[in-house]
C-alpha cells in the first residue's frame, strides 16, 4: 500500500469560497484514477468544508462541487 498526496482546488456553484487544500490517501501502486480521486475528495473533504461554511443557509450537494486536482505524488510524511 502506498500513501499519496494531492493538491487540489474545489469550487461550489453558490458558495464563493475556493477550497485550496491537500488530500492524502492510500492505494495499491499503479496509476491514479483522477475521476475516482475527485469523488473521494468531494465525499471526504469538500462536502464537509462547504457544509461547515453554509451552515443551515444552503443545501450542499456533491453535484454542486467541482474538484480540480493540480498535483499528485507519493507521500512519505
């Protein structure tokens, strides 16, 4: 199992704050599937980030969030 780190930006269609962060995960070696990684970031990071910002004011759905992965690499931290 290898640990990886990704730098990403997430944007919500209504909330005008950009989440610019990093995300770590583990997977067996091999190529990184960007679509699967974007979904994982949305579920495990961005949904929580935007729900925290929105409070009770805005309903946050995964379809309202887009994720752009800018860099990935193995992580030995």
